[in-house]
C-alpha cells in the first residue's frame, strides 16, 4: 500500500509515545507506533514534533478587523470609545472594503493554523452591508477555512431602531447563529428581553445561540443566568455559548459558584477573549485593578466547556494583534493563573478540542482514523513547549492538502562566546 502522505515520529497531545500517521484521500487512515512497512507519495519526518488538530477561533469580529486608525484611533482605549468609533466607521463600510479586510485576516489566521472561525457580524445597520459581504466570504474561503457567522446586535436589539427586524433579516439571509448583547441594552428589563428574543429566533430558525453576555466589570450585570435558564427551558443544551462573561470575575464567590453550576447543568459553553478582556476591562478601577477575564480555571473545574477567541485584530477596541490563537492561549495561561503543569496541558484544549465543542464540529475534528486529515505541525515537541515558545506552524494541512507553511526564525549570536567549564 502506498499512501498519499505519512508523517513519521509524530507526538500527539497527551500521548506518551511517538506515532506514524498515514493519510489517504484526505483522511487519517492509520495511526500506529510504527508504519515502517508502509510507504507514501510524500513522507515528512516530523522528528518528535507536536501534531495537533487545527486551532479554533471561537469569537472574532471579521467586519471590524484591520480598521484601526480609521476614521481615528481610540484615544482612551476603552470599550465605549471603541463602540463610538465603530459607529462612525459603520456608515462608510462598503461590500468590497469588508471583504478585502476579512479575507486578509482569514489568511493571517490560516497561516498560523486556525481553520475554524466563528465571527460575530454587526447587524445594527439598515443595509446589512457587512453581513452581505461576509456571507460571500464564508463561501469563498471554504477550501481553507470553515466560517460560522453570528447575527450580532452591537447597539442592542431593543435599544436600536428596528433591532428585532434586523436580527430576523440576518437569519433569513443565512446567518448561522443568533447573537445578543443584553448588558448593553438601556435597562435590565430590556437586557432580559434581549436574551429571550435571541432564544425565540433560535427556536424559530432552529439555530444555535452565541450572545455577548455580561462584558462589563459591573457585578450586578447578571444576564448569563438568563441565558442558562432559557437554554434549559428551550431544551437547547449544548447549543448555546455565552461570550466574554467578564462580570463573572467581579461577582462574589457565592453567586459565581451558583452560576457556574447552572451553566454546567445547562451545558452552556463560555468563550473568553484574553486580548480584549485584559485591555478593555478594569478601566474604571484605580488600584487594585481587576483583570476582567472570566473564571476560566474555575469554570473548567465545574465542568463547563470553555474556549477562546481572538475577538479583535487591529480594530477600534484592540489596536494590536496578528490573528494568532496560540498567542491568545498563552495570554490566557498568564491571566487565568493556569501555569500548573497539568493546567498548561489544558490550555491547549481551549483553542482545539474545547473550541470544537463550541462550534459543534466534533464529527469532523481531531486526529483519529477516519477523520478528515486536517492538522498542524508545530515547531515544538509538546503543549508545554508550544505555550512557552509560541513556535512556527511548520505545516498546515486541511483535508490532506497542505495549505500553508512557515519557516521558523533562526538567530545567530555573534562575537566572543563565553565558555562554561564544569
Ligand atoms: Zn466580541
């Protein structure tokens, strides 16, 4: 048997021994400690490097990426000024402008191994310009990346003129998921209604739900519990994601633990966004300054599925970033105090298997015989080293096809070297 491709001496996450991996017709067909009896059209000796399934960006805003500085830079760096700048930019959006920026950013993510992306799309625009552009992008990138689109009401469902109807139109046009933004509505009651409306649409159109929820330091912002209750009442377990939930870091422990147990029983996923959360939250504090990222470690311990998003890449909210989910995972490791040895292993799951659960793509995700051969070769031997170094993604494969390669940087120290003797 001559396979299409064999990877020799591959290290899989959480496995003790190296394996050889054979790929045929776009799928993993044999994974074994030794395939020396087999050959392939192409063989790659990965020499003990880590092979992982593609990274997953569970939360990004492709309509806003790469707009930093236009029409102006965010001078305070705050979330609210970001929303203000975005509302100034929105009337100038064109179909071509959105598509060009989104495609460029997707290329950045793909080059760094992220092949599954969930993007929120602002639908508080009577013309739905960004959505129409991203629906085209979703189809155009299918060969390199799977894109999910969430109807996201940036300025509110109830607090924005015709917000309900725009959400409905977005779903009719083909949005994959229903979003929401309860903490941003004018009143607490309107926030509750925001969530109820999202779930009503989800039921009507049979879609999953992913709301921006409690993205604030306000300890009284408590809409994640409403999402959990609606999930249970509607029987939507496993189909709902609460994004950000930064207020959870400001809740008192008694309430936080009640909420986390409720989320676990409702099988609600939580997505944290380390770059934006650390930069945008804590802005009203003097010192001590809150970190404003949700309780990732405690949620995992309670049995809640948690994944990560990049959220912003060079936009009014976060001016930096290069679309690297491994960098997002490294930052989460620092911010969430997940530097214990086993916790470091868990951090890699936040951008791989946990993300797959959020996007509900587990049937076609992972390194196992019979699954599509989509994977990355990292220039590191383990999750520990990958999170320490944030190394190059040497090879990126989708369905057995190589779609990106990166040469690692190499440094040379010149001059007189110090010699150590024992
Ligand atoms: Zn967001």
